[in-house]
C-alpha cells in the first residue's frame, strides 16, 4: 500500500505531534514543580 505524498506528510506530522505533545506536557509540569518548589523554599527561609 503506497501512500500519496500528502497522506505521508499528514501521517508524519501526526506522529511528530504525538511525540511533541507529551514532551511539552512534561516540560510544563516540571516548570510548575520548580516554581512551587522555589516558592516553598522562599517561604521556609
């Protein structure tokens, strides 16, 4: 089964989105943890 160029590009972009979205979520949650951790440290000091 041979895909047309448009379909192949669409599949590749879909795979890229699937890979990028979890990475963005991880980065966002890490930044949130760092922010709350920084607040906790500044409160303790």
